[in-house]
C-alpha cells in the first residue's frame, strides 16, 4: 500500500493535515506514512515539526506511537543539519532507532552518539563527576553498537570505540572473544600508546591488557613485561623472569633473556636495577656460596672475559656443595647471566665489541678537517675534537688523538676540558678499563695533583660519559671527587659525571652532594649542578623541583638559572598531564630563562606523544613570546613532542622555517633534526636544504647539524642528496672565508654523519615503541650547546648501534647467517677514502698534480686516463666494499692493466638482489624490513626481530659451536686496541700519500 502511495503522492500536505485530527488511529496512520516519505518531503514536514513534537510529548498517546513521532522528528532534524536535536529525539525513539540499519542517517547519528558518549565519559573521568549524568538511553545505544561490532567480528572497531568510550569491560570482551587474541592484544598496545592521550587512563588500559595476557594459555611474556615496565611494576617483572629462569625448559630461559634484553633496550636504569634486586637468590645453597655465585656478574668488569666468569661460577658450585639440588645449580647459573643482562653489562660489552670490530670511520675526513682549520680559531679546533669523539663514539679507537698529540696540546682552559672529556665518548661503555684509561687525567688523591683543573674536570665528566646510565661502579668515586674539591671547574665536571652515571636513580645522597655545590653559588659549578639534579631525578616528578625553582628565583647568575631551568624540566620527563601545573608556573614566569625551561618541560613531559595540547602551547609561544631564546626553544621542543610521528614534523614547522626571526628558523631546523633523526625522510631534507645556505650564520650551523642527524646512516645509493651534502660540508670546511659558526656546524655535522664508526644511528624510540629515556635526555641537553659547548657530548647518549646481534644460551655470539633481501649497495658503508679522494680532488688538485709537475714528461692525457681508471676502480671497490683490502688491490691492479681490466668490469654490473649477512651484522633502520631468516639454518631466533639483541634457539645443540666476535677490545683494548687501530689507520692513510705513478704502457686511442 505504502509503495503504491509512494508512486502517486506529490506532497505530504494531506498526511500533515491528518496529524491535526482528533482520532489517535488517524494520527498513527499519518505518522507511519510520513516516516516512509521523510526522505523526499522533509522540507515540507519541517514546517509541522512543533505538532509532531507535541505528539511525542503527549502522555495519552501510546508508547509505540510516541517513539514513532520521535523518530520522525529526529530524521527531519537530521536533514536540517541539527545533529544535537536529532540525536536527542533518536534517543527518545528507543528500539525504533535501529543500530544495524545501513543508512547515512544511522551512521551519522551513531558517530555523533559515540563522540558525545566518549566526551562525557572522559569529562567524568577527568573531573571525577558522577557518571550518573550520562543519559542511560545514550549508553544503551553505544552498548548496542559495541555488541553488534563484536557479533559481526569487527573486533578492531569495537576495541577502538571501547577505548574511546572508556568502557574497559567491553574492551576486555572484544579481546577475549576475538579469533586471534595475540594479534588483538598487540593492536591494543599499539593503540594505547598512539591514541590514548591521558597517562592515567593509558595505565588502566595497560593493566587490563596485562590481566588478559596472563589469562592466556601461552602468555606472550615479551609484551607483558613491556606493559609492566610502562606501569612501573618491577615486582611483577621479577616474578615472571624468575618463573622462566626456574623452568626445566631451556627455551624458557632463552625467552627470559630475550625479555631482559628488550627491557634493557628501553634504558631505564632505575627500573632494571629494581628488577635485578628482586630476583630471589638460589635456595638450598650455603650462605657463603650464595654470595659467591652472583658475584661474577658484578665482577664481570674485572674478569678478563665472560667465559672465565661462567666457569668460575659453576666450579664454585661443584666444589662446595656435592649435595646441592641440580635445579638450583642451574638456576644459580642462569641467574648470574640474568643479572649481567639486567645491569646492562652484557649488552654494553657486546655493543662495545661490535662497534670496535666493525669500526669503519674515516680518518681521512678528520685529517682534512684538521689541516683546513686555522690554529688560531679555538672554536673550530674544539669542534674538530668534538667531531672526532662523535665519529669514534663507543669504538675505543683513539688513533687520531694519539697521532696528533702536539696539535691536541694547543687546547687550553675549557677547550682542554672538552678534549679530555672526549675520551669518555670514544670509550663509552668501556666499563672494565674506564678508570684506568682516564687515570692519567684524574685528580690525583691528596695534595691536589699536578694536573690542570680543566683536564681533571674533563676526566670526571668523561667517566660519567663512559658509565652513562650505568654508574654503579663509578658513583662512589665521583662523589668523593666532588666532595674533595672546591675548584669550580672540577666540580663542574664531577656534577655532570655524577648526573650521567646515576641517571634517573633519584639517589638522595648524591642529590644532597650536588645541592651543596649548587648552594656555593658559583656560576660555573652551579650550572652543572642544576643539570645534574635534573638527571638524577629524571621522570620522578619529585617535589624537589619546588626547591630548585625557589633557588632559581634567588640566584643572580644566569648560568645557574639556566642549569636549574633545564634540571626542573628533566624531573617531569614523561609525566604528561601531571606536569601541567609546573609547566604553567614556569611558562608564566617573568624571567625568560625560566620560561625557556618551561619549553623544555613541555617537550620532555609530552615526549613522543604528539599531544595536541602540547603542540598548541608550543606553537603559541613560538610566535608570541618576547624573548628570542624562548621562541627558539619552543620550536625546537616540537621535535621532542613529535618524534613518534616524524612525518608530521616538517609539515608543522614548515611555516616557522620561513620565519623572519632567525632564532625561530634555527629552532625549526633542530626540531626536524631531532624528530626525524636517522629516518632520512625526504620532506625533512627538503625543508633543511634551503636553511643550510641561510643568510644568518647560526641558522646555517643548526641546519647543517640537523641535516647530519637526519642523514645519519643513509648512504648515497638510497638518497643522492647525501653525497651532495657531504661535498657541501667539505666545501664549507675548506673555505677560508666561511664564518666560524657555520664552519663549526659543518665540522660537527661531518662527525655526526659518520658517528660511532658509521655503526650507530640516533634512535629515540626502542623497537617496542617505548621512549629511550637516555636518548631523549641526551638530545635535550645536547640542544643546550648553544650556551655551553661541552654539552655537545650528550649527543652520544642518543646513539644506538644498528646491529643484529644473535646470542646463544651462553650469551655468546655464534656464527649464524641471515638474508638481507635488498641490493647491498643500498645499505653499505659509504665508500672508504675513495669519497674523500674523489671530492678532495676538487679542492686539493695540487696533491695529485704535483707528481706530474715534477715529471713534466707526462702528458695531460695520461692524467685524464688515470682519473678514469680511478673512477672505474671506484665502481669496482663498491662491489667489494665489504673488504677495504680488496678495494685497494683492485685499484692497484687497475693501474697496472687498465685496458685488460675494462671488459670484465662491464660484466660485473648486475648487482645481486640480496646479500648474506653474518652475525653480528650491521643492519641500518631502513634495511630492517628486508631482513629474512634462512629456513634450514641451525639457529632460530626466539622472536623475529630484524635488529638488536636476539636470542637464538639452537636446533642442533650437540654439534660444536663456532663463535664470532670473541674478545675484541676486552682487557687489552688500550694497548692491543691501539696497535690494531694503528694498522687500520695505516691502511686508511695509505691513500693519503702520493699515488703510485702508473706502470709504463702504450696508449692507443
């Protein structure tokens, strides 16, 4: 009937007239027909909305009819665009509003309902109102919607909605009913990190996830422990690890080591030590033994290598207790390894060996810089020392310093401080010999020693850098040095060193020591003390910030205020909305230096959350503050807030990078450098390119440093602009007329490009999407170098090695092959020294041509030919780039038999589409997606991770294992390391000497 009517009706006038009839039956007829015509005739019906509304409110009218009236009004309002009214009437329509109907009307209103509900729920949660204010009908609709999603198997949709609406009960239901619970949980963790903006609520979500995980038949302990770490529950983590360690099954032990390495990667020292101390000691062993088994783990630094320690441990067990329970013996042995991992010693040791054995840094670049820098210019002289330290960070290779001692000795005063501290960066993680390496420079006990206070202060800072975030062995020594000296330079170094070594441990005694230095009110020592207090209290949001702020108001020294401002910012690291009152207080302060600290507080409290509120505040200060420093820092802080979504940063700061104010441009450059570090993001490079040739010197400096941070570990094959940038750096460094600021930027940038022997990148997020505390803090303090150059070394805290290191049950590195499914040239090291010769040929033609000048007989043609040969040998050495030696020999061959060599070279063109990598291997971030594990391999990784520390399950445990990476720079690093490095540098320097004249040959055209 309705269908037939629909064909004839051309107006709703008749039906609307029926609404005024007195008989309820007629009204009902009119309503039910109008519902079917509302899509066409809503403009006409809208004139009668008051009548229909009165029907809905009429008590005598039947329930069903009233709901029908409500639905009709709701649809009319929907077409009129009045969604709020439409929603309130749809709620009145009760069950007639069908959630499962597939129409625009229902979809729009559902979205509206869910948004409304979510905002009411979050308001209720945030202001602790009574939840009773939420309309139960609204709640019913949202629940129907959620149940429908779960019924239809749209679990991700249901989970997203449930998280938005803070309905953890529904979230749990969606997870437990989904078909792939592990996948669903992983999705949930990801969502809670990326989209849940309030910290407390995120904690609730994660607690629920942990609960669900633990109910599973086979829990995923890797993810559980990551959640527990975020929730800061060392107790639960320790219980899980202990359960796995005590298991009969060897695989559980492997899994527990994997969990530990994953936790160590997040670099949260205080948490790890808490877990370590909560692991219970082995039972049923006599007390003196109990103390002697875990001892090797702490002692590892003094034993020559880990092998000795393991055998020691087990032999002790055998002699003392014939009747000991074998289970406990096994647990004791595993526990010793576990403590080594958790204290960070194992991973630091392995990283050190990797960086040492794979070091590919190019001494020629440094040599070029050193030759082109004028001696009188102390800034560039220091910058060269910084670049060398960054280039060799963690590799223990100090050849450059040994070779240039007289040049080095020109550094005086603070430059001397920096030069000594640089050793700390080079030997970072060299825990065994940290003290002995620095011994010549350290304050000699008693009668004030003969050394200069600058090198003593630098040495204390260096010790902090060596033991950064891992200072158990060195804290006491640094405290004693701090107490026993009242020279401000030494106090400065000791404060920085202590802050680094005890990062985030919130150690009260150390805090009091540092505070007493602060209260001497000496500008130099006070600045370091302020930073050091922040480092100690990182992320604790302790009320100490109050007294720091109070002192900052009292003191007259800008340096101290600045140190304290940064220190206060560090205390609220990662506390998100908890930090808001402190941030508000600092950003409202009339002292620009404290407002500047407020920007850092915003940056660090909301690090990597991409929180809209924080971004809005920072952008507001970036354009409105009166102080240039504050504006610059506000823009720079955006880099910290956004590092979890690097693609966003160039877009957000693109307008600021064109600001008329050079400080804002500088901030924009560093913001991009920080958040896009190591990504090689094309938009980031495009944004920085114009800034590298800015009119203002310090903007150029910032842009060069930022560009190097973005391009770290990207090579020319993957982005040609990297080559252009390297040549630009060389040109700036060699240009006599370039100003000091940008020259310094270029020198530092050359260091950052090749940081850590070309084996590290700057990573602020660990693979599990946690922020790496040390790295973020390191970059934040590095960005302070604007005021104080020695802070440049903090950059080394943000370096993480790009390595795949596979470990067996004994935590040794076995031989193991895996596949990188991409062309080798995309990710290989930059070509050693052929790049400098090719580029410096532009600038130093004299070196090449002087031979031809001596032997005038040689024609220019020959020189051309030689250049050609060099080019072709460059191509050849790229295929043999894995082995510098091969590259060399091919160059010499080229010289001898040029014509013969050219045909085979054409054949060598097709490059293999994959390469086999040997454990431990360098795997750069861009390469991770190409890593495949071979099927028939002897070892299987416990978790499929393309890089980092991965434990390997041995499928053929009875065969003897071949180990790679035995002890490279262990006990004899300082002596043997020097000689090995010497050989390496000899081969690197060979290119720098005069090239061999080619063999006589006949030239035919």
